[in-house]
């Protein structure tokens, strides 16, 4: 299906008026580009702390001229057999307009466009939810492990272990440095027979790696229900469903499981917050592999891990991420 993309430019103080004018025409699914919003990401502002990383190229888009963007179905693009016909470009279901309503809206819009500078172009609808899948290809992420999408074939070379992932809406295809740095540290420091706790399991990829490395008991925990579904699905795809106990929950709330190895690919602020809880879930030598530590926060995370009772024995860095391997101090 084809859509018309409208971009209407106006002064910043006219954005609200324009929004109301469009709403009066029934056009309510709009994207407002207000340069003032860029301030929300500024490190100087009070809420700047909330953002772990801000991509400058995204920020640059905010700083463009104030505008309102929206999509309407291009004329004659209706295909009664298309199951997406009740969905807008945003993928949100909406009611169909009668021919009269459409005429009124289009006339009103034409009048409105006379008083603004605007651009109109035709765009193809895309299945955005699945678009990323084109870019997910088999990749070798460590000495032994190759990750691949479940829907693609891969012929392993001798010595390669293949993990198939169907992520759904969970994090953890294996191609992020935050994930593969953990896999590399697990390969190096885990021992067969270890019990493993996977904190924030996402797709379950680290639990599957643990299983392939010969872990005895594995518990995968996540606060996100999407991650629980994803981990169960991926454990089954990789034939380790019997070895991984999947729990919907929060590490900090009443989880009694203790393990020889805790893997946690989180973000810097959570590494700082959760390291004491990780210590409470360790037994034996208490190997703790933490990841998701973005450049500039290593010292803060190192201190949190050490203050929680661990000694850092190894660290890896790639892209802009660091991962630590640590053991409980005796
Ligand atoms: N382990 C996967 C996914 C990491 S994404 C990988 O390495 O690729 C981080 C996950 O941590 C998210 O799924 C998030 O929901 C989960 N998470 C965040 N805080 C948590 C908490 N307190 N307890 C359990 N899971 C948590």
C-alpha cells in the first residue's frame, strides 16, 4: 500500500495551532518535530541523567525546523484483499472514512496547506515490525559460538556451535557487543557443572550459551513478559528447554536461587544498583559477569562491583561497551 507523507513547516509557537487544525480534520496520528524537545536530551538539564547514551545523529533531527508530519493513504491504493487495509502507516488500526468524509478532509487539508510551507511525497508502506530481520544475519560472536536467526540456514565450520534465535520483541540477538562480550567471558571463565543465574535473560541467549558450555542448573529471570516468552521459545529451538528454568520476576524481589555464575547484561545504572543483589545470589567462587557498561561509566561500575564484595579479574571492551568478569573476595 502507498501513503502520502505530508510535512508541514511552521513557527515553533504555531505548532499547537497546527495540531488543532489537523485534529479538526480528523488527522490525529501526527509526529510533531519541536526543536525544544532536543533540550530533554541535554546533559545540562535536570533529567539528562536519565539517558545512558544519546545518538548525535538523532539529536540533529530534533534540531531541524519545527514541523508536523503525518501519513494518509494515497488515492487508489486500496486493495480489498490486503489484510493491512485497516491499518495506518503507523500500524495502528483505525476506522475507514466514507467517501464524503474523505472528500471533506482532503478539501480542508488543501485549504490548510495554502497557509503553510509544506512538502508532500509518496512512500511505500513497510512492515516495520519485521524490517530489521533483513539485517540479522549469521555471525560468529566468539571463539566457538555463531548466532543465527532461526529463519536462516547456516552451515557450521568444524568446532563452531550454532545458536538459533527468534527474538520476538526481546533483546538479545547476540550481535550486540554488550551480549557477545559476556559470551566471550563465559567461554573463558565458566566451568562445566556450574550453576548459572541469567539476570535479564531477554531472548535467553546467555542461558543457551551456559547450557552449551555444560552448566548444570540454569535459571533465567526477567521482569519483561516478552523476554519470558522469548527465552522459552529459544530454549526449545536450541534443544535446552529441560535445562533452563525460566522465571518472570525481579532479581531484587524475593528470588532465592543462588548460583556459581551470575551473568547480567544490563545498563550502567543497573550494574551499579543491582551488584549488591548479585552478590547475595552467589555461591562458591561467585563468578559475576556484568555488561552493558557504556564508555565513561567504567569507573562508577567498577567501584559498584568492588563495593559489592567482588574482585575484577578480567575485562573486555568493544564498540563503546565494557564487560567485567569478577569473583567474590574471600
Ligand atoms: N541477556 C540478554 C538480554 C539483555 S537486555 C543479552 O545479553 O543479550 C537486559 C534485560 O534485563 C531486559 O530484558 C530487561 O527486561 C531485564 N531487566 C532489567 N532489570 C531487571 C531486573 N531487576 N530483574 C530482572 N531482569 C531485569
